[in-house]
C-alpha cells in the first residue's frame, strides 16, 4: 500500500504549492486529501492531472492518513497538530508554532537531515521561516569549510510571504496608483506598491521584529548555536521570491573564488555569478525553481575573513512547500515514514 497524505490549508498559496510539488516530484502517495476550513468545502484544487475536492478539516478522520502537510497558520497548528500526531500521522508544519519547541525538529534537509530522527518525540516536524531556509542552504557549506562566526543580513521579502491577501493588496494598490485611487493599507502597515517596508511581523522589546528574531534563533537551532546573526527584514513590492544580502565573518580565510566553487557543488544550490550585466539572479528568475541561487560572491575587506553573498529563492517553493516535501522524502529515506 502507498502512503496516504493530507494537505491541511490546501486552499492557501502555500497549500496549493504543496499539492503541485507533491505531484511534480512524484511523491509516492496512494491517496492525497485536500483539507481546509468549513467555508472552503467543495473547492476544487489541482493535483497533477487530477482534481481534488476540498474537505472540512474539522470533521476529517486523520487516523486514515500517514502524513499531514500543515499550512493553516500558527493557531490552527497549535490546536490540531498534537491531535493529528496522536491519531498516528506525522505532521510537517509550516507555521512558527513549533519551531522553537526543543522536542520538535526544525529541519532544512540539505543542512540537518539527522534532526529528522527526533520526530519520535511528538510526531511533529517544523518547517523553518522562509528566509531562514534559503539562507541555511547557502551558509551550510561555508560553515562546514571555514566556520561562520557572525552573519549580518538584510532581507528583501516578497509579499507572497504574507499570503494571498498581501498579494492582492500589492496588485490593487499598483493598479490604483495609476488612476489616482487613494491608497488604503490593510494587509500592510504602509503602502506596499512602489515602496519598501522595513517591518515584518510584530515588534519586540529590543526593537527587532519577530521575523528578525526568528532568523536569529532558527539559525542557531538548525546550523550552530554559536553563530551570531543580526537581520533587518523588509517587505518589497515583489509578488514571489525572497532575496538576502548576507555578510559573513568567518573563523578561517575563504576566498570568493573558493566559496564560489564550494557552493557550486553543494546540494540545493545554483551559483550564477558573472561580474557583468545580467550575471546574477533576481527574484523574478527564481519563481518556479527548486534551487536556491547565489550571486555576487565577494570578499568583504571591512572584517577579517569577510565574505558577502546575494541569496535568492522562490519563497513559496523552497521557502515553504518544497522544503516540507523534501522533509517528507527524508523521512521515507530514513525509514521514519511508512505506509
């Protein structure tokens, strides 16, 4: 018998992408269920060349599935993930609800696949923050070779990270500005069209936002607790694709040429780095791609053993749905998920 898989939150942007990637990667699922809230019952969703009819998650029998990809948000996950795990399914959760729970693995498959063994604790695995995921894929080979002491980064995050309402707001504002409509922010704190907003998630006491805090603590949990990371996270008027300018301070010397070659042969990465017009990757070119792209690899002479990178990825794919499916594949490969 094949695996039975449910996508909880299937009508959202990430949920739809999860269904797409399960089909694209030929995940060995005998049956796939699309789940969401009661109001989405009956909505039709694409799964490869098939059409799934969305079911009510609140009345679904989770004992009949082996795996649940959860993309319904933090509060629903806190309520439902333990119930689903108790029914016998493994939950891979895309929200921030379980990331810092010491009994829940926080996994980027190219970086810390061994952490998957901890799924036996609660039956839940956490998907990291979208920006953290792509940064970890790029930093892992460098850290293994030259040990990273400190990371100072700025993120340029697309509106799709805020969900469908955020994407709709960018579209509506962009059209409206051309016809002199008044801008009325709803999903964002300020106008997002033709603007940059240095604010993602809520503010904390030290002045950092929750998004910036997530990148710091998740990096420590995934890669190395000794790494110091400082982030400034901004929302930009791009529909899909997150970008990060990362400045690293290393313990050992690593030239830009060495780093470039190291990254070229590392899993999940594609290096596009020519010092000429169009010799780099932008968010638009990352859309629909599985890889995390690295460009603008440079030595930073302002610190000892400094290195700078430009890191770009499709946040709906590697930053969410793809990473979740890769986690599921890792569970299969390690014999931790069985039909």
